[in-house]
C-alpha cells in the first residue's frame, strides 16, 4: 500500500462504509470482490476474497473504473 500511496486509514474508510462505495464481482474469480470508492478525491480499489475475507490487493482506480463508479 505504501508503494501505491494508499494509507491504511483510507482503506478502513472504504471498507467501513463511511464513504460511498460500489462492489463488483471479479471477472476472473467468483470468490473475489472489488470494492471501489473515493477517499479525499483518491479513487481506491480494494480486492478481497469474499469467502476467506482475505485482502488480496489495494490499488488506485483505473479510468474505466472511475467511469463505472460515477455512473452507479
């Protein structure tokens, strides 16, 4: 997360529901979910396994994901 400029508290805000989010299933793995949202104008995606609740990765939103979020 540090390498990507994302702070732990930003991820916590996203996962706790304090900020608006959308959740979409992964196209590659039925057990994986992507939670997307904006924290202080920073688009963040949290990828996790919904069965095990394990965090897989955290990254910035891609342009197509920003567009998807704005349309939701």
